[in-house]
């Protein structure tokens, strides 16, 4: 009797040892792989979300810096005007004491190469399309020859942005130049009719110190 009981216990111990040496079953292994895969996806998704949030925050800060620099440059140009005259629908024209030229502020709309169109709807040449990418945005327009020089170069804007303002609201009154809706847009959104500016200023008033009293 004792011998039979001893043999039964010995067999159970032997079976447990064999099962332990056999390792995980197929079901257990698949479950472990699934858990590892889900963990990897979760980690990767979290990293991607963090990187995306960091990129958006950085670009937003850069857009605000572009706007601040643009406002500073506009102020520098207009505040030193020595004479002013009406430019009709294009807004006021002014004589720059710094360059000795008549000029005005204007906007060169950004157009991506390969699909640009002129303001009249005509197709723009490849050469103009390529050069337009580097000179788009708010410009100083020299009236003697129509040359437009961007206030900020494409490189200064990191190749990401273009600037604009509402030309129809560009005006001069009481020794002040007034510009409205100064915007900084992402280039990648330029074809989107519903695009939102990355940075925006409602209104800028620049007093021309050399013209004070001349309107009276």
C-alpha cells in the first residue's frame, strides 16, 4: 500500500518537472507577443504625439517671431518717411530718406512652383514661380522700376512662412500710416481657402516723425 502511494507521488512530481522544462504553451506565447506588440505601439504613439506637439509649439513660436520682426521692419521704414502722396487703390506712397526713392508697401502673394498663377489668372513661367518662392510676402516696392524687395527673406522665415497685410486698408492720415490684418501664414496652407494665420496682428499704426504737422 505504501509502495503504491509512494509511486503515485513520484509520478506526479515527474510530470510537473517535465511540464516545467517544456516552457510556455503556444497560447501563452501568443498572449505574450500580443502584449509586447501593444506596448510597442503605445510607446511609439506616445513618442510621435510628443514630437508632433513639440513641432507645433516650435513653429508657433517661430511664427510669432516672424510677425514681431515684420512689424519692427515696417515701423522702421514708415517712421522715416520724408514725404507722402496718394497711391490710389495701392495705398500711400512715401519718399524714403534712407534710399532716396519713392516707394510703397505691397504684398507679393506666395505661389508654390509648378502651379503658380498671376493675378490675372494667366500661368506664370517656371522661372517666375521659382523666384516667387524666395521673394513672396510683404515688400518694399520701388516706384521707379517696380522692383519689390521682401522685408524678410525666405531664409529669415525658415522657409516655412509667408507674410501679408490687407492692402485695401493700407492708408495714411494725421501723420500716421495704418496697416490692418498683418498675417503670417504657413506656406503649406497657402492653397487652402480656409487657412488660419500662424500669427496675426489686427492693426499697426506708425507715426511718421518727419511728417508731423504737414497735414495741417
